[in-house]
């Protein structure tokens, strides 16, 4: 039992470390040796947990998606009760997190999509699944807002969510380029003050 627990802990540490290093250096800029050195395990033992770097990346995407889901659920519950306000609050809290970070890594899925989606269909599919989970959550908030009359109703909730995703991901990439949260702040302001209003 103790051995199994240790193995689970090492696996989790490998995923956590990869998540950080991929965010800072990208997929191609992060080697397996760098990951295992950071965790403090032999390079050969990496393959006791993951078949390949591609398999490892798929697991990191899932790990990232699971943790992001928990974060979004917590933010939506802790913000305003009204869906439109709760959604805006959630985005603003995430922007606040980026402001407090020394390294503005943006969104792991957006970063990996630009880097490896054409090279790994396995990773692309996992990223597609992860974004679908995020979009479903946002679409439900938008739909509830439309029912309450706080969100425009002339465009479907799914179409609005698609637009939000595209705008947000583009703003996150621009945030990295200019090394400032100004693009994401402007994006959310335009979306919630103008575009999404009835």
C-alpha cells in the first residue's frame, strides 16, 4: 500500500512539474531529463509511469483540464449569483492570478495547440476534449444569462461561447507577447461591457 502511494505521489509530481515547465518553456523546450531532475527521480523511471513524451503530454493536458475545472467551479460558486456576473468575476480572478505571476504562461492548451497539434493527433484530440468541457461550462452560464435577460439572445449560447473562447485565447497569446495583462483586461471589458450585453 505504501509503495502504491509513493508511486502515485511521484506520478503526480511528474505531472505537476511538466505542467510548470511546459508552461514556461513549451513542449519542445522541455526535455524529459529536465523533468525528472526537477522531481529527483532517475530518467529511466519516467517510463514506469508514461510510455512516451507524447503519452505524458496527453496526461498533462488531462491533469491541467481537471484542475482548471475545479478552479472554474470554485470561482463560479464564489462570485455573484447571477450567471453573467459570475462568469465575468471568474475571468477577472484568472486575470488577477496572471498579474501576480512572474511568468505569464497563458493557457497551456492554447500554447500546446500552436506548438504540437499538427504533430500529434493524440494530443490534439485530448486538447479538443478539454476545450469542450470548458466551453460546455461557459455555454451553460451564457444560456442561463440569456434566460434571465442579462445576455444578448440574438446569438446562440454555443456561438457566443465559441467567440469568447477565440477572443480569450487570442488575448492570452497577446498577453505573452507584450508581457502585460492589458490585452486580457481589454478583451473581458469589451466582451462583458458591450458584445455580450442585450
